């Protein structure tokens, strides 16, 4: 019933896949046993530990997280120590069990498919990781836009991925020689930023501002539903006007293949990551050294105090939404040379940036960047190290989602989030 | 009260009408095509499915304030449970439907317990993640679920059905039509009863202020989980029955688009009323199907011109009234101005549709080198239309389009009561602040 099939980054991955000699023999049994061991003990640790802490009238706020990690990493051994001694939990209790948990996962993976390149070839793993970092920088930039919106307006924009999609299309129709105006890529980037900024500002001014003026009942739900409606509207407008054909442009600059040591980096990704870093530097300069940027940060810290010193929080809301949309649009413009661009690419980007901001901590800029890179690595390792290609491409997003669900349940503040 | 009688009569007539439609089709097999035929019945059946989803979502969201984007995933759980059981265990459709409903309830229980701690935004994010995981896993496990190719499911009555000496074939639309209609009415009745009972009261209390409700003795945990379970069971039931009706299910039935449409249905009808959202579901789905056909570019142009011109004319007349007659538009004059603007815009739109389309198509040809299409494919534009309608409804009619009308008829005087109560509360607050 879908109007068009999901297009995933298939072309990007296939050249790696051809290089991997897949053995036909699988031994899923032991791997699944190890996984089950990790999951079951993690679950037991997560459920029982906080109860024991609460029963002994101790601080149980960290017990769920620490219990889960202890159970997953060292199984009953550490759990029994935790349960009998109930020590005060600080970060040191996390180091060894998290390392062993990662080791167990790697062991499961290695027994699942002993001839996989990810187990046998270190070079392959490093090249997947570096690819993941490159694309993860862009994920980080998209998520920074979302986290900026969250820290100023206090809402999550469900239309964020659609701004990313629009930015890509704006760049495509500016740059492309055959379909578009055939202008220089830099103009394409600027156009993408401008268009998404204007749409974001207009949307915030007309539809979200009434919420902050108190003209709307139940504002939290209003914001979620409204941005969801915007996503719906933007995605299908793009489909109706621009069509479902995949679009792609050549790499912005002709760099040739970039080889560092034993690994080769695709130039389009290197360019995209470079653009991402440039955007990041400009954003940091803007936030730290300009009046508007300082005003934005002031509003994110304390709305009333900012208003007292003469900053209009309503205008800052509009600016933040526009900026967030622009960051998404710019990343879209940078990635249109890497991925095949279709109108529903935004839905994927949306969910991915939710994963990133929840992992990094809602409202934290460094958290969003680091979360983006982590998700980039996990996705590219997940797809590169999975023996069955088509299944791996489908599960690529599932890995991120699982991290997301686990983080939401165990530590909703994320890695760098402010305490709720 | 006269108004209430009219309202009840209209409601009963609507249900009787829905119950009688198929007989028209059955008695006159050669009825003029396009009026009542197999396709109409099909649209209505799927419309009932969406009505069930929309009304249960409004119980979850409008009453309980629990944000869930996983409603389609629960319907999918019901559908895939019965589909997979029928395929691998060879169970009967009825067993499968019951199992699917229970399975959806079980998932609702687990998810409801997991997300207890999460507040609105986080809950929305978590449910969207769950829905996506479920859909992706179903499409990835091709060997087991057939993935995007679709899992074939047995029809509701594989051997046909004999009632009162009349034989219905397994592809006949009448039995599924009545089953869907009956399920919709039963689930609506059950959920309305729940919403009107203490359960509904507690839910609304939790929605307004969780801490306050807990302080007053409401078992927050129990009711939050319970509402998740009940609504996901309704969704699972709808999904399972629909699976047996369309006889093939794919992961694409669960993409975000359908969730957006369920939200649209619920919001357009009225998010705080189960019956309004159900009617919204049927109406929106029928509209969706109706708008699917291709339209002539010229007629679309007429509509677009009207929509652009009408507000322009109205604002112009408002400006003119203020500028030259020195009086703002209000009351009857305002109504007149709105109607006149709409009519004049429509006339102008129809009059100039041909030359405007021709001019645009020349410009289009100059720019792209290809011809302007004579008909417009509406399959994506109708969704754009509903996106705009959803946003505007949320902004300007938060109670939905249908619910205020229903309230006007079913609860005459409630508006006055509310206003009186609000004023009394404001007066009390003022005296307290003064003292």
C-alpha cells in the first residue's frame, strides 16, 4: 500500500559486501545462548536491584541502570555482590561490567559467523568504523538542530527529518546539471539553508507561537500533533511535487579516492563530513560570540531571567526553530551527494535523530554530536558485520532503535542530559 | 428537549442506513455503477476498521493523555498473529482473531508497564521507535513472514456461509461488512461505557494532573496500564479481522502514513469523543478513496484559485470597510462578507480556470521542456490536503470539527453551564487573591 518502496543506502554498502566471502555454515545456537544469558541477567539485575535498594532505604535512582549493566556484564557474580553488600553506586561499578558485556556481545557475534570479515579482518572493522564516524558527524549535526529546538522551545519537532529531506532537494535542484539550475554546490548549500530556515520560521511564527502565548489548550500534545502534521504535509507535498524517483548529485568536489594507511574513504562522505564540521564550527562561533547566540543560550537556561534582561523569548523561539530546521536542511544538502534522495528519506532521519538526542541527552549539544557519531558507528558496523546483506540493511535501523529503547528505559536523561 | 430528540433520531437513522446499504446492493445487482457496489462496500469495511482504530486511539490519547504512535503496530500484531497461526498451525479464523486480540493486549500490557515512567514527549518517541522496530523486523524476517511480499491469510469464511437458505461466497462482501459494523458498534459501546464510568473519570484526572490524581487516591499505575491494554486489544481485534477480510497483510499497512491518517481522523472528528472520532474515521477514509481518482487539471485549478481568492477578497473587503466606511466588519455584515467573498471567488475561479491553466502550462513547458499533465494524479495530493486540514484543525478547532456540533445537539446548555462554572471559578479565585 506504500506509494513507493523504501530506498535504503544500498549502493553505498554493496561494494563492501562483494568483498566479504560469506560462508554458508552458520552456528546461531551458541551465539543466541550467549545473547540470552546477557539479556536475561541484565533484565534480572534491572528489575531486582532497585527493589533491594529501596527495601533497605538506600538511594535507588541509579540502581536500575547499574543493576542491568552488572547483570549483563558479569551475570550472577556481581549481582550477588550488589545485592548482599548494596554499596553506594558510582561510575567505578560500571567500568568492568560494561567492558565484559561488550566482550560477551563480541564473542556472540564471533561464534555466530566465524568467517565474517568483521571478526577476521581488523582493517575491515576500522574502515567500517571510519565510515561510521564520517556519516555520524552529519547525524550529529541533524540532531544538534533537534536538540537546539528542544532546549529553547521545550518540544521535540517530529518534522525534523522532513526539513532534512527538503534541504537535500533544495540542494539537488540548485546543483544538478540535468534536472536543476546547475549552480555551484556552495550556492546549493546556501539555498538549502535559506529555504529550510524560512519554512521553519514561518511555521513557528504562525502555528507554534500561539502555544507559547497561551492560546492553546494542552500545549504539549498540541506541539507533538502539530509537528507530526507538518511532517505529514511536507513529506507528501514533496512526493506530489517532486515525484518518487531517487535523485543524487555527483560529489561536490573532485577529490579522488582518499587512502589513509590501509583504509579507503569514499570522497563523497569525506566532503559531507567536512561540511558537517564546518557547520559545527560556525554554529559554535554563533552561539558563543554573537549577541543572538548568547541570547539563545540565556533563554535555554532561564526564560524569566532572559526576559528580565531584555531578550524576547518568543523571538528566540522562532529563531531557534528556524536554526534547527536550517541545520537539518544543511545536513541534507551535504548528504544528497552520498545517498539516493527520495521524499520518504526524512522519516528515517527523524527517527534516527530521536535516537541520537535521547542517547546524548535531551538538550545537550555535545551529547547530540557524540550520540550521532556512536549511532553512525553502530549502524555501519551493524550492516557491515551482519552475514545476510538484505536482512542486515533492514536491521540497520533496528540496532539504533534498540539502543534508543534501552536508553529510554534505563537512563532517560541520556549520556549528558540534565537531571530531570 | 427537541434538539436531543433530533440528534438521537439522526444517530439511529445513520446506523440503520449503514445496516441497510448492502441490501440495496443485493436487491439491485445492476444498480447504477458508482452508487452502491462492491467497491463502496469495500471502502466502508476498511472505513469501519479505521473508525475502530481512531476511536480507540482517542480513548488512549484524548481521555488518557497517553501518547502513542504505535497504534497501527498493535493492529499489525493482531493481524500477524492470526496470519502466522493460520499458516503454521492451521488454526481457524475465529481462534486466530481471538489470539490476535489477546496478543495485542499482551504487548499493550508489557509496553504500558515499560513506559509508565515516561512522560508525553518521551512516550511519543518510545512508541514511534517500537512501531518502527516491529515493522522493520516483520519486513526483515522474510522466511517467516514473507516480508514485503505480503503474508496470505485465509478469508473469514473459507467455505462460504449459508444463512437462511442463502449462500454467500467467500469473496462476498456482505458477511465481512456486517461483522465489521457489528464489531465497530460493540467496541464503541464498550469504550463509551468505560469512558462514562469511574474508569473514564480517573483517566481524565490522570491526564490533567498525574500527581494530583495520585494524591486523591487514583491508582495511577493500574489505570495507565489498563487503558493501554484495552485500546491495544481493540486495535488488535480490528487488525486481525481486517487481515481476514483483505486476505493479505504486509508491513506497509503499518507505515507512519497510516498512523498520521488515524491521527487526522481522530483530530478531525474530535479527539475527546469516541463516537466523533469513529465518524471522523469513516468520513476521512471515504474522502481519501474518493479523492484518489484523477482530476482534470482545469478543475483542480478552479479549486486552487477559489481557495486562494476567497480569503484575499475577504481581507480586502475588511480593509475597505475599515479604510473607507470607518467601521470594522462584524456581526451580520461579516457573515455576508464571508459568503460573498466565497461566492465571488468561486465564480472567478471557474471563469478564469482555462486561461490560467494554459498560461501556466506554457510557462511549465518553457522551463522544463515537457508538457503539463492534463489530469493531476491525486494519490499524493490528497494526503497533502489532509496534512493541511490536520494542522488547521489543530490550530483553530482543537475540539475537532464534529464534536462541537454533536455537543450542541446532544448536550444542550452545556456551553452555558461551562461558561457559568468558569466565571464562578474566576470570581472565587479573584476574591481569594484579594483577601
